[in-house]
């Protein structure tokens, strides 16, 4: 009989490898500036958080980088 958690474990391992690859990317691949960073507490729905994690894994980046990208795109709208 197969372990009922094998598929979950395999999926989690694949996701972890994608995350590790994104985190260990060379510095020149990271689009963030050398600007000082701060922490932001953000309340999201479980499904929104999962969607962001999947987007980040697919793009081989971080959730912070996705949010930074969004802010950079929308700050131009405010400045106009």
C-alpha cells in the first residue's frame, strides 16, 4: 500500500526546489535595488497567499519581488 502522503511530499519537494533555485539566484538576476528594506505585515486570504506563492515559484522569484514589481508599475500612475 502506498503512503497517502507521498504525492503531497513529492509536490512539496518540487516546490521547495523551485524556491531554493530562486533564492540562490546570482545577484545580477535580482531586480531589487540596494535600497534599505523593511518588513510589512499583510493580511491575505489563504487562497491569495497560495496564488502568490505559486506565481513566485513559477517565475522563480520571491513574493517580495512580485509585490515590488507591482508597486513600481503602479507608482508611475500616482506620479502622473
